[in-house]
C-alpha cells in the first residue's frame, strides 16, 4: 500500500450508518471509502445523478457535464420529502486529517452540495480516531434544511 486510504473513525461509522439506513436514508455527500463500505442505500428519495465522466455526450462536449443544483443537500432533502420519503435524513461531516477523503475532480457532490446551517441539526453520533472524526447529524422531519449562506436574490 502506498498510502493511507481508510480511517478507524470511518470504520466505526459504517455499522452505525448501516443500522440507521437499513430501510434507506438520505445523507449528505459521503467520502467514497465510507459510501462503498456502507451496505445500505444512502441516497434514498433523492439520488445523486449518475457520474457524467463516463457519458460519451459529455466527453465529446455535446452535453454539459453536470448540473450543480442536483447535488445541493437542502434541495435534495426538500425533493425527497416532497416525494414522500420518510426515512432518516443525515448530515455526515467527515473531518479526516489522515488522508484526502474527497477529490475535487472525482467527487463533484462535495463541491456542489452547499454549506448547511447546522442550527436545525441534532448530533446523533461522533466517531473519533486520532485527528480524524466523523460526526453524524439528524435533520428531524419537522425541520427544514437551510443553506448556511443563502444566496442573495
């Protein structure tokens, strides 16, 4: 192995997410290592769009690569709830210092999900290992998701 690609904090979060999401949940953007280890549907109600980097129309320049609005966490939350999704909505804050968990070129969801106002969120669990931590927040059904920095009209 040439470098670190996992953290005990992420490993601790996996079974928790699998339990919370056993019937599906909606989460914020997850690091790939957490997303692929978690055997549960974590984008229920408002899935992320398919990876555009494999679409021939995008590669040939015939179509725009992505629509940033499709990644916005608050918009995804509103869409899922409007469509009747009643499962857990979780904001996952992966603060991993031991390795690079997101790549701006390969993880567009983290770039475009937007900053979230954490006031309505309720901390559910915190997993720590050294300088790494994964904090999982619940967004209660009676509280709307709000952007941290609403855009001016």
